[in-house]
C-alpha cells in the first residue's frame, strides 16, 4: 500500500522537447519525433514541445496539440538570402540552414519557459536543435536540468555522403564546413547527459567521439 500511495503521489517529470521542424506523420525526423512524444506515458510525464514553424506547418499546430496532448510553443523560421547563406558558410564554417535555426527565437522562448516552469529534462532532437539553443546551454547546465541529445544520425557521416551528390563548388564549401561540423557534433555529445542513437553503428561512432 505504501508503494501504491507513492506512485499515486509521485510528481510528474517535466520534459521539454526541442525540434527545428514540427513533428508529423510524414517525413523522417518529424515522424520519429511525433511517435516519441506520443508514446510517452502522460501519467508519468508532463511534456512541452518547442519548435520552429513555417507558414504551412503553423496551420497544423492546433490539431497537433490535440493529437499529442502536449503544450506547444513555436517561433517562425528565419530565412537567409543566398548571399547571406554563402557568407555564413564561408565565415562561420556552418551549414547555412543551421544558422537559420539559430537566428530564430527558439532559444528565447525556451529560456522564458525554463524560468517560468523549470523542467527535469530537455531533449534535443538532432544536432540542429542543439545548435539552435547552443547559446543557453550554460544556463541550462546551471539549472541542473538534464540534457538528452536524440541523434537521429551521426551527422558528419551523412554530410560526407551528401557531398558526393554536390557539384564541385558546393563540394568545396562542404569540405570547408566539415571540420567545424565534426567539432560541433563532439561538443554536443559532451554537453549532453545522455545520447540516444538509432542503431548500433551510430552508437559505435558516438562512443569513438566521446
């Protein structure tokens, strides 16, 4: 009876999921994120989702909130001009779309919510999400919040494979970016308290990184 009473009165653990695209039932990462959130036992967890939306995906927020039964906070995505993308790639050695994620206000709404309703866990979906909120990682650490990096892929391997499909100029820029991507992925691994992988192969890669 004491055990049963403890279970009944046990505080729900709060998890903040951070994604750079809205979960859904179509696509690779959106489907994984959708099912991860949906499969969690809501009797034990209080879940909030933080995501970046475009004009089209913003229309799905209301229905998604009902489907997943979670709090959803979103910010509009930022778009860089072709010239700005090229400048970021060369000057910061970063994949341009990751810089677009970082330019959104995702870290701001996450920071505000942490101050108002501090979670137990922040789960970052992919390296993209880590980069988008990277500036506030020290603050998250100071709050003793656990960080989970859900690595859908070992990004540097995927990036290298993708480079094979690019023409010479893009491939050249890609190889210029690659060392920073490798460094960033390692940084994210060490910032996380736990890294989730989708395969034993990816697990082996990440263990070598650590």
